[in-house]
């Protein structure tokens, strides 16, 4: 018996805002929304497809009353596919992200950033041709 990684859930104050940010970052679309919850993804999951093989997980943003208090124990890594790392960082800053210092030190090949609600994520090396 096995399980599939199907969703990554992010607690936040404003699910609509955070979902819109991550849709722009990843090229995802909203696939479901309800009161206090927005799910985004690159595909619309079906039980049959998930059972057949591991598919890319969706992101689910759920409204919670409290704000973020400490450094994330889990974070996303993104890799630009059609621009350099610094160009992607500039695009993400324009979307509302900011650079962050979490003690990573100088000379790293990745850039630590935070989304509009302060959740850390990394921009890794470019995959552009």
C-alpha cells in the first residue's frame, strides 16, 4: 500500500491574495474555491489519474486567524524555466515577494525570498536553455 502526495496546504490570512500570487509565480490556475479556501494547480485532479501515477500536487490556501510566527519548517523551491535566476527574482519582487535573510550566508546558488504573507521559498538555479 502507498499514498500519493496530492496537496500542499498553506495556512494564511488572505487565501485569495496568496493564491493569486502563487498562480502568477507558477503559471497555475484556480481549480476550486470555497469560503476561506482556494486550491490552485497545473491540472484538475481526478481520482483515476492520482491512482494511476504520481501527479504534480496542488496548493491549497486556507484562511486561519493567526499570522505566521516563526521560520517555515517546510518551504517551496522554484526554478525559473525561461529566464535567469536574477531576472526571475526581479519578476517575483514585482509580484509582491521580497528577498529574505534566514542565515544562508553569502555565495549561495539560490535566493531566499518570502511571499506576501512572509512564507519563505527559494529561487534555485535557472533551467532556461
